C-alpha cells in the first residue's frame, strides 16, 4: 500500500520514513487488504516490541525484586530502568522527585490516584473538577472517591467541567470563573478520545491557579505526540502502554510529588507484569527513535485529510473539532482521531459496511461520560502505519454510500 501521489504537501518528506516504520508492523503487513483504524482502543505492535518480549522470555525470565541470581537481578533492573525511561519519555524535569507506578492501563492508573492518594488530600468542603464529557475512566474513579469520603463524613463537591458546545473543548474561561480556593483537584484529558482535539491543558493551570492538583488522562497522547510534563505543569499523568505500542495489560501513572502528600500506591501488589514492562520499554525506545513529533505530524495530516473529505460529503456529520488542521487556527487542534455519523445509516451498521471493505473502526458511544454525545458514532483513530491511500479509499467508500 502506498502513500503517493496524494500525500499532503506538509508531510511529503515523511514518505520514506513512514514506509520504513509501517514495514515493522507484522500484523499490518500480513493483511494488506485490511486497514486498522482503531489505534485509540489499542495499538498494533512493531517487530522490535515483539522481539524484546521473546528475547526476555527466552533469556532471563524471572520475578522482580525477589531472587538474587542473575535472571532475577536482571528482571529487577529492567523494571527500574523502565521507570526511568517513562520519566525521560515524559520529559520529567525533576526525575529524582517523581514516582512511576506500573498499571494495566489508564483506567487503573486514574483509579489508583483516586483510591490511594486523593482521600489523603481532600478535606471536608473541598471541590474537585470532573470532566463529565470525557472517557468514563476519567469520571467514575473521582465520583467513587467522593462517595467513599462521604461515608466517612468528609463532603466533597463535584464541579462539572464546563465545555464549549460546538467543539467539545473545555471552556477555560468558564472554568476560571468556577474555580475558587476550595478547588483542590482537577481531572483533565490531553486529547479527547471522541472529539479528537488537543484539549489545551496548558491553559488549565492558568484557569485553576497554582495550588490545585491537575491529573492528566494521557491515554490518547502518550505514544502519539510528544508529551512534556515540564511544559504542562500537571501533577499526575496516567497513560496506557498498550495504546503506545506495548503489550495489552500495560500502562503507568507518573506523579510529580510536589503538591499534596506523596503518591505511594497502597498495599502489597505482588508480582509485577514483567513481560508487559519489558514491552513498554521497547515501545518507548521505538517511539523515541521514530520521533513522536513526526508521528504526530503524520497522523494529524491524515486526520485533517479525512476531516476535510467528510466535510465535502453532505451525508456526514463530523463530531467535535470540525475544521482542518491549519496550525494558526484557534479551533483546529485535531489530532489523529476523527469521529462522524451518517445522516441515515446507523453507526453500528456503518461499521459492518466498512469492515466489508476492510476497514476496522469503532462504532458505539466510545465509553464517553453521561454529558457526552447522545447518539452513537463511528471513530477512526490513526497511528504511524496508516497511509494516505487508506484514507482516500475510506473516503471513496463513504462517498459511495451517499
Ligand atoms: N481515557 C481515555 C481518553 C481513553 O481513550 C481510554 C481508552 O479507551 C481510557 C482512558 C482507558 O484506557 P485503558 O483501557 O487502557 O484503561
């Protein structure tokens, strides 16, 4: 499958780079007739990640933090080195102070913060801001903590994050009005998993002031674009390793350890997911070598092409960010996710039709919170192995449906 001749001019120079990377995804190259367009759910794995797992299991598989023989020591070192790698990958300016805790994904990361840290931080009368139109993984843990604290006589108010209706962006001006001295914790999302936009989280700190703790759901940004905790001034970052090219059942939560009590995930957690952690290290190395800035440029260009193409088709409504990706536009921050509906065809049915043409997309409510979209939609989510040809073919199939 090729990119030319339709390659958008701004990413033409990435053509060869992209072909070389695509060739490293065995599941993708084995199925040239299929297009995997569901990387927001979980990502495909490049060969070096698979090789790292195979090598580890056939050379030094052991438990971590227990035995004293070489395989065990090596496993312990791999786990600790991967913690450092996560810090580096997130551009951590003070790695000696931060904590990295491995999880099965973003949901468990956010839930660990909610369960093991938040109750020690909040006091009666405090407020927390919850992004009620984001992924449920970034809503339910916070309201569960609220209920848990209420049973102990500590009453915390949940403030619903305000949104701009048309784009699905946060309304930072309204948030600044809502936030007061008792607003102590703010949960936000980096890239929205339905609306596809970068949520401008660098503006959240300005809206909520210097003391509030900000917890970032980075499920759709880590592995897709450069994420710098130095630049964002957030306190927690939770992400899914499996969406960043590592094995299923992997993820991490990074904690700055600067505001509030230390983040010390509670209890005896038993044997870590050593194979998953090995795969995460290999995935982060691969992403670094590939360049997350270039991966971002590539997927953003494909998403822009799809958004523009859909806008030309009367039967489709694009959900969330609607304009294409002019860098100077105040609204266009669409990343590699495009969600849409057909005027007459149910999204679930559209999913079946698209698969009959070889396209694997997601068609449902996408686990969005109760303040999110009322009806189902089709989501296309991209990674570096996707091609311009796939997008053009998708647009022609969609166009033929009227
Ligand atoms: N947050 C967002 C924005 C997501 O898109 C997802 C995954 O779909 C999650 C959280 C949950 O991630 P995981 O399934 O790895 O726990």
